[in-house]
């Protein structure tokens, strides 16, 4: 018994001491700063923004600067020659600057730039989706912790009562006025409630770890959650929600961006039907020194500079139909994307309809459970008085006590369910960021 009391004291101390206060809005703020998925998506946005320029699209010329040094030594031995031994040594330095510019390549540059713009928008859409998922996850995780705390408090109250009843019955038994059956009944209830409280403590800790993981905080960090479970009684109109979903849902927006990306791929593929005009221009400079054994101590110097500017026009006449087949494949893929868009809209419409009906159903259930809990609470208070006066026995009190416990747990769960449905509706309609 002393061990059970110690466990209860430990749970209470963990709940209320040595922790920072955390509201739901503060939890969301921390998550937006530290969540791993958001950080990764922001890095991808930065990469695509960096690459989104005309140089990456191929509109700007390329300029290369090259230099080199050539050295050679030649020894010639020919007894039949006038100079039977001849030594030649040459040193040369050369430099080259070259410009290469694709002036026209079938509007591929413009299509490339538009694709880079779309890639930025795509990464931003992915980042928005990560933010929405994070906010949605934090809301659910936050209220899940609150739900576990409420259940923990309720179980603690029930345990306190069963402990008191057990102690009272134990005192009666020691005085010889108690009934053995009642003592065993209270002891069994006390042990059961103690076990339930220990298991609830584990659920409570796991829910806290899940919240910290989504926020990007230390896994075992504890908080005092200041925002209460207070379901919002919003009355929604389904048609208005559907219009918002079709215009604001991030998944639908991202699918439209995917379609735009594929259209740019088609334009780039069609560029192969046009001629390509290139400009190559530059300058070559070479300086050389020549030493010969024929003229010791004399150097022969040379310098050569030339400039060039050349235009190249090329046109692909035939490639075995490869370009045509590639374009046709991209057009079919575009049709696939259109079908997928319709599928996404249909699936989201179904999810919205289900969530809307579920929200309204949970709203009605919440009102019923709230009334049922008040009834069970009043019945439990009356039963305690009646048991103290000997009007009802311990078995009846325990049944009423368990009904009160069950009604409380059901009420807390229905509160959480209503908040979960509301958060999902906001996410489906693209309003979860604005609302939070």
C-alpha cells in the first residue's frame, strides 16, 4: 500500500512542479520554428529559389578562360649534316578566351524559366502542406495530452475515494464490526483503481513525448498546458466548405502546379522541332621563345594573336521519331495528371463530406455526454451519502462509481473527438493556418 501511495505522490509532483507553461498558440509557434518537416521543406524552397534565374534556364552566354605552357627540347645528331649536332629548345605560353551563346533554341529558354518558377511554387506548396500538417498534428497532440491529464485526474479522484473506503472498512474489521466481504470488495476496487492509474500515467507520458516530437522539442520535456479543452460549436454549411476546399486546399493547388510543370516539359520537348542558333566567339594569344645551338646566346621570339566569331545554325531533320514519341508520351502523362486531379478532388470531397457529417454527429454526442456526465456525477454524490448512512451496500456504490468514471472518460473523449473533427475541417478547407 505504501508503494501505491508513493506512486500517486510521484504522479502528482510530475504534473504540477518544475514545468514551463505552454498554451496551444505557443505550442504551434514552437512547432513552426522547430518541426523537422518544416525545416526540410524550407531548405528545399531555398534551393529552388536559388536556382530560379535566367542563367540556369540557359539564356545567358558562357565564357571560358584557358591558359597553358608548352616546353620542348630537340637533340639532333646527324654526322652527314653540316651541323652534325643540333639542339633546339622552345618555350610557349598560350591563352584563350571563348564565348559560347545559344541565341535561339526553339523557345526552350522561356519554357525552362517558367519551369523553374513552377518548381519554386511547387516547393512552396510542399512547405505549406508541411505547415498545415504540423499545425493539425500539434492541435491533436496538445489536446490528447489534455485528455490524458483529465483522465489521470479523474482516475486519481476515484482512487482517493476507493482508498478512503478501504481504510474505513479496514478500521471496522479491526474493531470487529466490519464484514469480510465488504473489506475484500473495497480492497479489490482499491487495487484495480491503482493499476488503472499506473497505466494512465504511461499513456500520459507517451502523449507528452508525441507532442514534443511534433514541436521539435526534447522528447521528455514536460509542460503545464494552459489551454483548456473547450470545443468550438461552429455551425458549418457544407456547400460553403466545399467551395473553400476547391479553391484553397493545398493538395489540389499542388496538383495544379504538377500539371503546369508537365506542360513546360512538353514545350521544351517541342523545341526540338525548331533550329538552334549558336554563337562562338573568342581570342587566342600565343607567345614563344626559341633557342638553338646554331646561334648560342640568341633568342628567337614569336607572338600570334587571332580573333574569331562564328555562327552555327543546326536543324534536326530526322531522329527516327524519337522527339514525336517523347512529346506524345508527355501528352498522355498530362492526361493522367488530369485524371489524378479529378481523383484527388473526388477523394477530398468524400473526406470533407464524411468529416462534416462526423463533426455534426460528434457535436450532438458531446451535448448528450455532457448531460450524462452531470447526471452520473449527481448520482455518485448521492450514492456516497447513502452508503455512509448504510442505505446501499459497497457493491452498489462501486457500480455507481464506475458509471461515474465511465461517463467522465466518455465526456473527455467526445470533447477531443469534436476538436479533432473541427481541426480536420479547417485543414481540408485550407483555413487551418489562418485560424491558428
